[in-house]
C-alpha cells in the first residue's frame, strides 16, 4: 500500500497545477476558515445491466475516486511556508504518504448532492485543530521562545496578541509564515511557538477585513497593532515590521508568551480561495 501511495502521489504531483479543476471537480484552501475544501462530480450513466440505484452507486464511487485525486492535487496549491508547498514536503519525505492517506480515509463526513444526472461530493479538511492534517506535514516549536533581544529598553505593556496590517504589499497566506523586522531579524515564526498551539490553530489567523469581529477570541482585547513595511528580501508569504515595533512587541515576557501561543492576526488584501 505504501508503494502504491508513493506512485499515486508522485504521479499526481507531476501534473501541472493549471490542469485543475472543472467547476465541480475542485479543491481550494479557505484561509479564513483554515480548511481545505475538496469537491468532485461524476455523471450517472445508464448501462445495459443494473438499475437506477446501481448506476447512481457507480457514479458515486467514481466521484469518490475523483475526490481523492483532487485532494492529492490540492497539495500543489497548499502553501506551507516561504519556499514549500505541501506537495514539496511530501516529495522530500514519502513516508508522510501513509500518514496523509490514513488521515484522508478517516474523514468520513461529506456532503453528497444529486443534481440532474450528476453526483457531487464535497469534503472539508481542517488544516488545524483536533481533526486537522497540517501537523502531519509540518512540525513547529523547534526554538520555542527563542525571540531576539534588543539592546535598548523601550516602554511597553502586556499585549494580548499581535495584529499586522499587511494590505497593499501583495502578501499571500501560508500555513507557516514568518515575521521579520526591517533588519531581517526573525521576530516570529512557527519555530518560536508551542507545538501544541500550532496544532490547535496554526501560527496566525488571516482576514481581509480590518473590522473582523470574529478574531477577538484569538488576539484578545489589547493586541499590538502594527503596519507591515515593504522589504524586497521577503517572499510574498513573509512579512516585515519596523525594528521599533518589534522591540515594543517583544519587550514584555507576557507578550512573548502570547506570541508563543500563536495569537497573531494578519490582514491581507484578499482571501480568495486558492
């Protein structure tokens, strides 16, 4: 089975992403909800043998096969960090195939629709949380709490979280983004987090609405609000803030503790599904 999975995963990853997907055969990352939504459709064909129930069942089985293929292909579009997609990680370590396949077959809940002569199946796969799968591909917490230190003291307070307004810079969501100061010192990344918090809800939460009221539970009632700065050295998933903001943010140990818990919100221009 592992050998078969290696062949299946490798073969699909070599297909160009542009071959994806027909309208009802698709996979998209919903970054607002932090989940991968996959759908597949198959036509109900009348055969010489059997009855309507048999033909419907055959179409449903075919749609299930297409759903799995679309899930695999979606790994090409799932951006994990600055340099890798989920597919890149699996290519580098095929032992993750079996774990990902076991996860996939364990997700039983699906939405099935019968529309005219088509069967349409949709499944949602959370990236994080109790039923998430990102932890299979990516481990956080290699340097938990190892934040940079700044020589001069600045006045600060306890911040319950961090809000970074990155609009206007062309930034794109990723499962494991990094935040630097404008001297290219790493300020925040999943490596600095508690692994259990990364598994719970990821490194950051994304929104394209600066007035989003649904984020309060994560960032608390006194987050530090900063505006991202332009930095040509960074790829579109990574973000820079000023050195002054970084010093204020990291001055208090309780603020650093909240960062280790991943209490970070990033505002981007658009959260179109990918």
